[in-house]
C-alpha cells in the first residue's frame, strides 16, 4: 500500500470520527461543550488537510490532468469551506441563525464525501 492510499484510508477514518463527534456535539444540547466542539473541529480540520495533501499528490501524478477533476476538486473545496463556515456559525451562542444554516451543515458532509470520493476515483484512474 502506497502513502497516498494510506493517507486516504486515514482520512476516511477521520471523516467517520468527524461525523460521530458532530452527532455527539449536536445531541449534547446548549450550551455547547467547548471540549466536544474543539475535538470535533480538530478532527475535521485534520481530515480536510489530509484529504487535501492526498488529492494534491494524486493530482501531481495523474496522467492527462483533465478539466473535470479540477472542477470536482473545486466543488469539494467549496463544500468543505461551507462546512467550516456553517460550523462556526452554529457554535455562536448569541446569534439567532436561519434554519438553513443547520440544514447546510447537515447535508454538506454527504455532498463533500461524494465529491471527494469522485475526485479521488478520477485521479486514481488517471494515476494508474
């Protein structure tokens, strides 16, 4: 198993831990536990960094760098940024937020997972 594959496996495990910790944070009620929120954010940031490193390595080694891979990478990046932004808003106690912010934060992980998986698949296919 090469280092890119190892990074992607670890990133997948971290993504699962991010989802689990997010469910725990959401069920813990208000006021949010700073410790739980911090653990959730650190796992999420680590996941994004690891996926970014692995995708960058795959992109550099892929043959025929196509427009579609770049487009899907941009979509994935936007989805991850949306998760970070909505997560930051959701931790603010003094703000009254529209329900849409929570819905985006609930739906974006699945979309980010799908978009990232498609990106990795296309890059791996071009890598082989």
